C-alpha cells in the first residue's frame, strides 16, 4: 500500500514526533511526582538517557512508546502498511539499542524499570508497580510492567 502523504508531508508530520516531554511521559512524571518521589530528567551521562533518574535509589525509569520501542503483543506496536522492511529494520534497531542500554545500566549498578505507553490507562496498577520498584520490593534488576 502506498503512503497517503507526499514525501514532504510525511517528513513534516514525522518532524513533530518528540523524543522528550511527550504526553505519556508527562502523565508518568505527574503520577510519580504525586506519589511523593523526586527525580532528575533525561540524564545524558547515563546509557540511553533515561527519562527519570532516582540517584539515591540507583534506579531509572524509561517511558517507552509502544510503536517506537516495539511493545510485544501490543496493538499500538503494529507496523505501518507502507515501507514495511524499512520500519521493521528501524524499529528492531530501536528495540536492540534499548536492551543494550538497559544491560549497560545494570552493569553500572542501576535498577531499570520500563513503563509502556499503553499501561498508563491503569494508573493504579502502574503506581503500585512504580512504588514497589522504587522502594526496592521487586525481585529483579530489570522489570517491565505487565
């Protein structure tokens, strides 16, 4: 199936996609702040530039968009119908880069939590996971909600 937008229209639309301060990230930050936790944002000195960093807890949280980071089994992670091979390569590279960054953070002594965009519909459940993670009640170094 051909793209319904011209190359210049597609380029303009894709340029609006932000890496920081997205709506899901702002919703997550509001939730965590409301829970009483304080954090640093987008620590460039750490692998993967985590969205939220809790230095005293040696913990980081990544807010992943389901499409861009390939949330397995999620309806929001479906591939576009045009240029499928391009998107498969690009999105798989994102997924592999995420995993490498998470492993590197663990090697540096950080605990890692990934929150997926689709999981923000159930804020009570998400808050419970985050509280347990930040209070070090989860059993693993790398967690994904859900």
